[in-house]
C-alpha cells in the first residue's frame, strides 16, 4: 500500500449476512511544522505533498509573503522544519492569534475579518474574471474523476483549481479540508503563480471561514463548494468581493455573494 492508504480487516454486513473483508482506509498522521526549531503547528494530515502543505499553511495564515521567504525545508518522519531566509519577517504571533479562528468562535472570527486586512489581504478585483454557470455545474464531476485515493477509500476531501473555462489545473486530497487547500495553494505559491486572480477553486465539502480566508490570501476570486457555507464564510466572502457558490451538485447551486461574476449560457 502507499503512504496514504492502509489495509484494514473488517466484517462487511449486508442484510442479515456478514463476511470478512479487506477495506482501504485513508491514512491520518500528525505533521509538526517547525520554524527555526520552534514548533508552530501540528496538523493531522494525509501523508504526501508535505512541503506544499507547510508552504501553503504559512502563506495562507499570513506568516510569509513570498516563496523567496523560504530558504529550505527538511523532512524527518512526521516533522517538517522550515528554514526562512534572512530577509523574511514572519509574524509568528499571528499563528497563536489565528488558532482562535474556529467555526465555534463567531466573535473571534468576526474580529479576524478585520485582521485579514493587516495580513495583506485586499479586496478582490470585481472585473477580473467571469464564469459560465454551465462551467460551474461541471466542476464537481471533473474533480471526482481525478480523486484516485478518494475512489479507493471514500475518506478524503479534495480541493481543485480550474481556469475560467473549466479546465482542471491542479488537485490535492487530504483527510482535512484545510490541509487539502493548503497543499493546493502551497503548490501554486512555491511555483510563483500567486495571486490567483484568474482561477476558480472547488472544494469537495462544506465551506468554513478558514477556507474562505485561505482562498482570499491566495487571491482566488471564485470559490465553489459541493457542500454548504457557514454564515461567517458568506460574510467574509462578501466583505472581500469573492464569488461564493455552494451546494454545487445535481444540476443546481446557490450563489451567496459575487453573483456578477457568473453569467448564464444560452442552450
């Protein structure tokens, strides 16, 4: 088995009959991210693309601003040590503040909307891109066609980046929704392609405040989700002029804000 899939003996029950069966599980392991020997984060993730995960996490949390801020990364077991360049000026205190931004903490989340301005997050350009509703309808199927580990385990979230014509550019999977997005953003960040003002993001589950925050930090103007957004996610997206669509499935979706970027296509 690969690092991200584990075989587990189970008993499968169908009706009133049962039999032994070999099931496949998505692996969940901790990853400790360190800067200068100091632990800054421990996240439960699916092994793989750990450098992208670390870079995407540090960028989307506003700790670093450019790929050049990273002088090197060293992996040892479940620890990834990030060495910053001398010119980098990380705000490590921001990590401690952001740990309070959870879906159960509305007051902290509302205060954090204002904090995003100081982290370099600006209003998204209103006229950068538009997208056809037909393209949005097709995004979930295109994501599913690429989710190899999900197909085998059923236990992973996916985050995918598309152009405005619906062409798939990149996809990452993880047991954590935020980890999948950090890996995706980290890959683009390390390649020097941020901000992503002409891209569309699709996530396989629901949309929380944290996912909108990370997409905003990467400059993504259109975020679509198979699941529902939270109230604070809608508020944050609207404040920064992001187009947010939810429940993208079964030939329908809801647009919660930024509807001017979505146009109808004649049959």
